[in-house]
C-alpha cells in the first residue's frame, strides 16, 4: 500500500482523466497531471478492472507489485498519476517493464524533488 500522503483520498472524477496527459503501452495506460491542491505532494492510484484480472487475489497482488514500483518514483516527481491496466499479460514482469518505459517517456521524468 502506498503511504497515506501519496494516496488519493477520494474517488477520481472525470475531470482528472479529461485534463491529464496520457501515455500508453500495449498493457498499461498512464494518466499524468501536475500536482495541485495537495501541497505539491505526488499522488497515485492503480486501476485494475475485473475484465483484465478476474480474481480479487490476482488484482490485489498485481496492484501491490505496481505500487511497489511506483513508490520510489513518487518521491522524484510532483504529479498526480493514475495507472490503468488495459490487457492481461502472461507474466507480471511485463507490467513492471512497461511502467519503466512509461516513466521514461513521461514529461515529468526529469523532475526531481527539491
């Protein structure tokens, strides 16, 4: 689980997705928006639909793995992030590799915490 300051405290509204920049890979979509109204603290959420991973155990395990990869990156950027899993991969490592690709392509990848 992400530390409390880095979690969204309420349900994301559609305006977040409409105003966020979108980066995609075959299995993941990353929505990125500069942080606001949170004291510059970055926040993240991982979205895994039931259509992609049917079992709750599988969804929670994948969410924990992706959050573990997000944790150090949240300290480096000041943005709100929503990571959505689009398709099922045979191995969880595929998601981790694609998450790294998304962050390298992200406009916020060069930001550092000051």
